[in-house]
């Protein structure tokens, strides 16, 4: 792991390398939680799919590195420095930037979908068949 970090830092810089590592760890953690929830653990095919998705994430981040850095610079330039403790003014300034507005829309969409899935989403995946099995066994004994 240290070798990969050193090589990647030489190619892309240590900050972007740390961003890549954090992104992959976050995606792997989320996939692991989802696999544990849906499958009761992480199976081989699911692990292979997670590895492929992590590779795609890394390649997409590397390709879009310049756009990410430019968006960060625009965001930092749009924040007014004179009134540091006024978050509403900061949000308005950031939202008024044409380059950042789609990012706000994406964040709003993701938050809305998460709230909807939490409140209205499907029931838990695990169906406890124990009660049904006990009922069937009780009827057979009678």
C-alpha cells in the first residue's frame, strides 16, 4: 500500500492520491455494507464486482482531475472573504456560479433520494421464515 501511495503521489501529487484512496475506501465500505445487508456477507462475485467498480471510480477521478481542481478553485474564489460567519451568503455565492450549480443539484437529488428511500423504501430484505416454519410444523403435528 505504501508503494502504491508513493508511485501515485509521484504521478498525481499526494493530495489527489489521498483523495483517491479515501474515495475507494468509502466506496468499498458502502459496497460491503450493502452486500452484508442483501446477501448476509460478501460473496466472491460481489467482491469482484466491487473491485471493478472501484477501478472505474479511480479511472474516472484520474481523467477528471483537472475539472475537479478547477471546480475547487472556482468554489474557493466564489466564497466572499469579508463575512466569514454568514453561511447563507456563502451558499448564495457558490450557487450563483454556473460551474457549481450542477453540483448543488446533484447533492440535492442524492439527499432527496436518500430521504425517500429511508421513509418510503422497501421493507427489510431478510424475511424470517422461522415463524412460518413453526406454524407449518404445528399444523403437521395436529
